C-alpha cells in the first residue's frame, strides 16, 4: 500500500455559501496553502463576475490556480487534474496538509479520482459542430443536449458551451452519453482526502446570491464586462454575470432584466452545484453559519 504523504482538505458547496472565507481560515490555521478548484477564477482577465478572492484575501494565504491562466488558454478538468496534483506534490511534503476550495464539481472529482479515457473525436464532427454553434448560438446547443443527452443535461454547466459541445460531439461520434465514459476505476492518490461541504437554508443562500450580485454591480461589473466585450464569444466568457450584461450591451434586454437574469441564473447554478455535491457520500456537511476550524481539524 502506498504511503500517504499528507491530507488535502477539500471545501466545496454552492456559490455564495462562504467557501472562500472558511478555506482561508482553515489554511491559515493549518499553516498551508490553497489550491482553487474553480473553472473561472483561474483566468487573469476575469474578476468581479467570478467572485474571485479579494487582494486582501489573496495576501492572507498563498493561492494556486487563481490568475494562473489567460482566457485564451484551453483549460479543462484533465488539465486541472495535472495542475492540482503537481501543486499537491509540492505542498504536502512541506506542510503535511493542503486546502482545496471551489464549486466546480468536475474539477474536484478529477483531482480526487482521476479523469476517464474518452474515445477520440473525428475532427470533421468537431469542426461541423463548432460551425453549427457559431451560426445557431447557445440556445440551440442547449436544446440539442437536453434532447439527445438528458442525463448529462440534468447536472451540466448549462451555460458552458465548451462542455455542452464536448457532450454533443460524443453523442454524434459514439451514440452514447458522455456520462457512460465516467465509470472507470478510481485512481489511488498518495494522500488522504477530507471533503467538507458548506450549506445554508435555500432562502438564506438565495438572499446571499441576490446581495452579492448587487455588490458586483456596485464594484463595477458593467465596466468590467465592457472591457471584455470583444471577447464575448470566448468560452471563458460564457459565464453567468457576463453573458447577461453582454445581452444588455447589445440592446437585447434592459439593464434591470439583465440584473434579474444574473440573480436567477446564479440561483439555478447553485441548485445544480448542490445536486452534484449531494451525490458524493464522502462529503461531511456543515452549516456555513456555524462551521469553524475546530470542527474539522480533528480529521487531519
């Protein structure tokens, strides 16, 4: 049996539940560093809409996979797995612990269990799909996935065209849902994993989401979106907060409607996150209002 080199504490849960603050508190207590498991906070060009930790928060504890890439880089769960494993291999021998925090369930799964091997996709199928998406847009892509792969659609990041196209090209290539290729043997990691889930009553979480959207607007979300408008078709910008403001900037909806949609789509995303995480029996759940490092440190 492989000897464990330390423990990785994984802090997960829905957006706006308070993961960042608790992860920083936990990492400071353990005198270690944080690996982010967020598929958007890694992009240096993005900021307000992806709820990136503040500069003060980043100063408190060293972070990895924050501002580490450009929106022009291709980032996926497999590349995150490689990145995070490398960081864990550096941190654990030195600190005995590391903290991972984020709400991207697939990234956390890749880190803990490894990614499954997938069939190669015919380049012609991929190119044709990209052309269709470019012409017909995201609503068409979403409808295709909902109809042809409802199992994947139920828990998918429904606003992420890259992942939706990946699922659709798998259907077109094999006739089988991409979820069927996620059943290979779990990889053994040389460290212990402790999963900590944060949750709140639905009404309180929704209130926090609405308040955070209002704060984002005060902090300059519209100006940030204006600076990114020329990249609006980039996969990294297919993100709640930007897409609705882009629709407003293009004159398709009012600002009030855009704000309403950001709140609505964020609440829906939080619900999908909880659906994903609640399926993991290894997660120990805590009320985000009362959790403290004292409650989890004995799991070291």
